[in-house]
C-alpha cells in the first residue's frame, strides 16, 4: 500500500509516517524500482498502531523505539519492559503530585477573587506575584 493509504488506514499524517521512518521506528519499506515509491505491508500498520497506543500511554518516542526493538528481537526481556514501565509510573506519580499541588494553588487563587473589597486590581493577581 502507498504511504497515503497507510496514513488513512491508521489515522495519522503522511509526514508523521516519514518522521517515524527517519527515527527508525518503522522498518524500511519496500520501494518500487522504477518509481521509488514506498510500498507498505501489514507490519507497518501493526507498528503504527503500537506506536499510537504507546504514545497514548505517555511513552516517549525513545521509549517506544526501545519497546519496539524488544518486541521484534528474539528473547525479548520482560524485565527490561517492566523497568521501562516502572520508570513511566514513577514519572506519572511525580506529575500527578505536581498537578494536585497546582490545583490547590489555583483553588486558593480563585478564592482570592471572592475577597475583592474594591474596584482595585483583583487580589488573585497580587497573590500570583507572591
């Protein structure tokens, strides 16, 4: 199938596919000798779906490359996959903690707006400065 057909099939942009090829996330496609057009097979669809799913889980392209390499190499290591997932969980927990902290600050700032005593600048703006 052509790159356009592949893009449509998986729901990504043609430029995204070309980028993934440059990043070595996709195997080199067969090229027609006369035209040089790329000819993709079902493996490309599987790779793109894997990449899309892994991105939705928050993995970086570098991590996705590692996971893809483990997926296609004989003797894939569950221990290595577990380490990558564990690192992602630690990062996710850290970000969730930070998001809860930010939410608390924003709730307090919103409450500052309720304490406005005059037509002066909103108290939340002063609180942000502090």
